[in-house]
C-alpha cells in the first residue's frame, strides 16, 4: 500500500467520527501545550536569574570571612573563631596581578535623619570601585571619591527612594544628613531604583568604608568584592586571593571565595531540576491524552469490525491492518500535538503581553520534545487497538452486519 | 480449479462442540456455476468461509488452482484472497464513508496500484456495471441493487478466478435480485468460477449445479457433480 493512500485512508477514517476525535485532539493539545509552556516557564526563569547574575559581571569574586566547608580532622581544642577580614586584607588583595578592581563592604542598618525626619536604612561602607563593580548609575552628583581607603571622609551617596523620603522633591546634593551620631554630606544620588541581588538599591546609603567602620564600631569587613581582569583568570585570581589571605592569616584558610561561576552553576542545576519536575507533572496530562487515544481507537475498532473483516476479505494482511490503525492513532496524536504547540505559542505570546517584566520565551527544544512525546504516545497507545483490529477473525467480523 | 478434501471444522460453543463441517470433499472445475443450498445452520457459510480463506479448516486439504492454500501462512493467504478470490456479501459490506468509486478502488489501493491506473480501471468497471454516474455517491445514497453492483465491481476489480457470493440477493427486492444474479452469471460466462450460497430455491435453480448441505455434510446435489 502506498504511503499517501495509507494517510488518506486514515484521515478519512479518523474524521468520520468527529465528536470523539475532537475530544481526543483537545486532550492531546492540552497535554502538549502544557508541557511546552512548563518547559518554557522553567527555562525562562533560569535565563532570567542567570541574566540578573550576569549583569553583575561574570568576573566577580566574593570573599567572605570563615570557611563554608569542613575539612575534616579533629575540632580545635580551644574554641577558634575565624579571623576577621580587615581593611588591610582588602588592600592586600588589590595588589594581586589579576585583580582589576576591589571593593570592601561593611553593611549594617542605621537610623538616618534629616531635620527630624528619621528612616531606618541599609548603610553600605565601601569604596569608589564599588560603582564599577556593581554597575551602579548615578542620577545626580558623583560617587565616593577614590583615594586612601582608611580616610573616613564624611560624604555619602544615597538611593533614589531614600532621597525622596528624606528630602522630598527638593535638591539633596550638598545637604547634610545624620547617620547614627555622625554627619554626612550628600554628594551623589543613585539612579537605578531596582533590586539587585536582594538589596534594595533605592533605600541605601553608601559611605566610605572607614567611616562605616567607626560608625558601626567594627573593624571586620562583611565581604570583599573582587573583579578579575577577565573571565579567563577567575580561577588564578581565586587561588591568589586564598594565598594572600593565608599568608596574612598565619597559614589559615579561613575565608570563602565564591565565584560567579559557581553560583551560576548551582542556580542552573536548581532550575533544571525545577523544570524537569514541572515538566513531569505536565507529562501526566500527555499520558492521559494517550489513554484517550487508546480509548478512541478501541471504540473505532469495535465500530468498524465489519470494515476490518471486509478489508481482510479483499486481501489486506494482518500487517496492513496493523499499519492502517497505527497510522490513524499516530495521525491523531500528531495533529493534537500540532494544535497544542500553536496554543502554547499563543499562550506564551499572551503572557509576554500581560507580564512584560518577566521575559517568558519558548524554550527552543520544547517543541521537539513535545512532538516526540506525542508521537511516541500515539504509537504506544495505538498498538493495543491496532493489534486487536489485526487479529479479528474475518469470518466472525463479517458474520454480523 | 477448486479441490476440497475431507474438510473438518469444529467450533466450541460454550462447552459444546459444534461440527460445522464434517468430511466435506468438493471439486469444482474452473468456470463452474455452483449453488450451495441447505437450511440455516447446515454449514453453508462455514464452507464459503473456508473456500474464501476467511477461516481455516481443522483438518483436510484445500487446493486452489494447483496450490495447496490451506497450508499457506496468513500473509500468503491474504495475497490469494486479493488476487484470486472476489467476495460478494448479503449485506454488501461497503465502507460507509467512502464513495462508490473509492469502495471499488479499495483492493487496488491495498495492493499498491498507482492512482492514475486506479482511475482508469475503476471508471471502466463502474461504467460496465451501469454505475458511471454514481461514482461520487456514498453507499447511503445508493439503492440496494446499486450497492450490490458496487460490491460486485469491487469483488471483480482484481480479475479473480473465483467469485464467492453469500446470499447475494438475500437483501434485495425481486427485480434487483434478478438483475444482480444476471450480472454474476455474466461474469461466470466470462470464465470466473461462481460459487453462491443461497436458500432461495429459485436462485438455486439458475445454477448448473447444486450442492445440498445438511448438518455439516454434503448430502447430495444435482448437475455436473464430479466430486469423488
């Protein structure tokens, strides 16, 4: 039998029973559509997070005090706390060959007041290099001046939202505000109001790191941000940082260096697992659709007993009957999958219009997966009905009308 | 030529064994016109199913045109049904969703004949059976006689050597019944062996030879009986 004849026979047989076939197509479309949407959702979320991280610069290394992993061995006899990271440590790091920029960070919350108005805000002690490392932008004024990190100049840069709350719509540059018991002159206002890595940049006050040390009465740094010269030297930079700190800390490895890479890999893994699990849930609906195909085909076989008997009588072999019914179920599942794909594309387009801030995109390989799964289920669930048809005794099938 | 030798067919109906055919031996020369007659349940249809390779005998041998077809496998038997045997049924068994043309073309489609060749062969056949203007009609738009003519066109489109007809006029009024019988007889004149199951004595009388079945046995017959 020719392929075209098989197809046209199957199409006519399938379309002869409209209601049931439409129902089945709907089930298959929902199954395929939800698989495509869920895969795309997971994939887009992953891309979104990775984008957010990448906007920080992929050459970034974060140095934290204390070790995050245990190295084994007996615990120290006397309680040993990790050594603090100091400003001197930070300045030593900037001397490493592969380090382009370095910004020490002290973070804390403090009451900020301007003429009786008081707000609790995040105070970040850092250096002029933070501006470039964190890709900040200013709407007015200038950032912290470069120079000796140990100088506690009384200047500050303030987030846009904080500025509005403290100074209203009036000018803020050059005016003074009070943090704790010290006074700072506003020299710049950040422009980006967004959230970066969980820190609200709108309500933040950035002051020189030495000023923060005396403000919080602490010499230890919260962390040190290091930007490598390029992404190829991240690992040498990490080794250099560990080496420098080990020398300064009397041979102790008591810091943790997080690379952007490691964070990205972890997030990648989390989101892949997440995507897989939601896809698995959606795939259940594909199985349901497959069972519906089986049902439709079983009913078709019992409704068309006489036809099958006749086909055998005029010379169709078992194999041909098997092929005809498998072609029919495969055809149905393919059409259902195609409809599902179109629905998924429209849904993703619609979501893009409704929620423009979340960039939902069709995962490039999801249509291929959906179509493959639809074909496999169409064939797998079509086998039993097709077998039943092929094994019908022609004499019995023709005996009744 | 058809040769059946000592055909036995037993069905299990519940716990009970039913002998549909007992030691049936029949020989039919090419081009014969035979009516198989007998009361219902006498094994006429079982015999026709064996002859048409729609059913396998439990024992015995069936030779068709010199080939021992009862020993062939399923696929080979399907090929024999396609090329050597044409079926005509009481209830026509046309595929309801297909037009007259497509119903007649079905055996050609199954055997993989090219569409343009199909077109000419089917059109010729439909014209020959007086259905030239009914090609695009579906079975439910045709009269009983027309449906049976479509079925006969389908049965003969592959130029079989044997036509097996199971009560071909049983579902038709008298005049279309006679018309259908005349068409079948005309095909017989052209050389096809015609074996017809009927319990209508008038139809039986038209044949040159009758085989009477009673209780699964060949009880006798009239005409040119050359069976052993």
